[in-house]
C-alpha cells in the first residue's frame, strides 16, 4: 500500500532546509556509501535547530497579541 505524506507548512519548511543541508554534505563529498541515514538525520536536526533559533529571534504578526481600544 502506498503511503501518502501530509506535512504541515512548518514541517515542509524544515524538510526543504534539511534537503539543502543534506545536498551540501553530498556535494562536499562528506556522505559515504552506507552513511546516508546518519547524514540525513544530522541534516534534519540541524534544520530543526535553525528553525527553532529563527522562531526565537523573530516575532511574527500571528504571535503578537493585540488588545482592542
């Protein structure tokens, strides 16, 4: 049976960042045959760390509470 992914927007952003990080490791020749899973896991963790640091550093419009006048 085929599995279908249904990612939330924030998950999609992290996937895109992780894919860029992982592809950079591949391009740099860091990913040896048989170590792909380790490098993917590392890339995902780094993408999450970047996303969390960004979330901590930026207050978006949706996070601001407004009080009626």
